[in-house]
C-alpha cells in the first residue's frame, strides 16, 4: 500500500476512546456536580440567536466577559474550541518549523502530541522523585518554547510557584503554564501576564466549569503574544452556543466555588479510602488522585470497568509503573468507586 500521510503519522496512535456505556466516569477529571446548569439556559436562549449566521470571528463576547472577571482587557485573551485548540495554536505560533517543544515528564501527553502533529518534536524533561520540576534541566533543554502543567496531570501536584517563576524569568522563549485545574488549586499565574513578555496561561471550561461537552478554553497573555496567536487561529472555531454557555458560566461563580468545595472536602476521604485498600495515593492539589497498585494496574482498571467504574490507567508509562488515576467525585461517587475497588482488590487475593 502506498502511504500518503506525512511520515511521522505512522508512529501515532489514536487517542483514548473508551465505550463508557452506563459506567461511572472517574476517568476524565470532569466535574463532580455534573453538567453546569447554564447549559440548559444557553440552549434555550440560543434558539433565537440566528444560527444561520457565523459566530463572531474572535469570540468577542466571551473575551469581554473574561476581561471583566480577571480585571484585564479582551486583548489579553484568545478563546477556542477547548484549551486543546489553544495549545495547538500555541505550537503553530511559537514552535519553529521542524522545531522543538520542551515539556515535563510525566505530564499531559497531548502537549507532545501537538508538537508532533505540527511537524516538530518534543523534549521531555523528567520530574524529580516528588514529581517536582528540575528547573536547571528544563532551562538547559534546547527548544523553542516550554509547556508545563500545574497542577500537573496525571501526577496531580502543584509545582512550586518559585520554580515556575525561575523558568519564566530565565527563559528567553515562551513559557506556557497550563492551568486546566487552576481553580481547584487556588494558585494562578494569570495576574502576572502583563508583567512577563513570555508568559501564556491556558485554562479550560471543561473541568471546574463543567462544560466539557461544549468545548471551550482560553489563553491569557499580554496583548503582543495574544495578537500573534489570533493570526493563526482558525476563524469561528468557537460556535455561538458554546460561547454563550461559557459567558453565562463566568457569571455564575457560585457553581465553581461549590465544585471546588466538594473536591476539597472529598479529597482526604478518597485519599484515605485508597490508602486503606493498599492502593498507594499520591498527594493531590487537583480534582483527581494518582495512585499506585501493588499489582498490574491495567488489569485492575479493566476489572473495575466490568463493575461499571472507569478510572484511567497509566501503568505502562515510565516512572508510573502500575499507576492509575481517579477523578474526585461526590461522596456518593467516591464511595461507589471505593466499594468496587474493594471488590476487585478482594478478588485478587
Ligand atoms: C483536561 C485538560 C485540558 C483540557 O482540555 P479541553 O477540554 O480541551 O479544554 C488541558 N490540559 C490539561 C492538562 C488537561 O488535563
């Protein structure tokens, strides 16, 4: 067979694509409170919105709402179809042709994937034994831009803010801080965007705002960086319905506060439950917990799925041998998860 695709595409695998059926979804770090109630309101209100016409080219309404929330300007924001689109825009803008992106390992695998599909490569710099950044190694790694994610996925810990700041200050390249879980950690680099010429923070509506199905994310950066990114962004990627839902959600901060509260209250409960089962949990600053199984994690995750609870396996990855990740849910969801885990652990012996 003749291969028509670009050569590097042969080495790529399809992304995580489970068939959840009616299983409890503890595998994607979504919101314990379920769908944000503004979705139904947005769908009703969009009925009169003339969907025969295009949305605004750059998502002006949402950028204005974001500017209000953070006391910044619309010129500080790029909005897109999930923060995944924003990460793609960042690679298209700041990674040179055939260039390289520097990222931490273990971290969000899509960071490296965006470099690859944009024709570049990624340099992975291992985290230390406590999953913290090795600042000097990050600084020394050759590449056009640096991406790190704090709290980090899948390890769930925050990086020390001073380490991130050192990387920011000593780098003469763009540094992207992916804060997909920022709301749960309560720490952010957003207030610093106008202070640094090379800082981009990315955020999403998929986690704390419970709008994963609407696909909305954004970057926060100084107006110069924002202008570059807007030039390569595909026009109209944010549809009218999603933009409206996200704008409404920004005005309902109470929902986000409640979600964060549930996560903070449930985190120690789930942590202890995992510990009691002999599944060694790592400390978490996010809405998920990484844990290490004393047996094959892939088989554990598979057996748990047959009991209608889905968690995500990372056990075949270097440094994460037999590790899996569970979302932090409501008390009821966590207790179902722990109960099914207990059954699987029990059957093992
Ligand atoms: C979930 C997640 C995202 C986001 O995704 P979108 O749904 O595309 O906004 C980005 N980065 C990390 C580290 C994530 O875990």
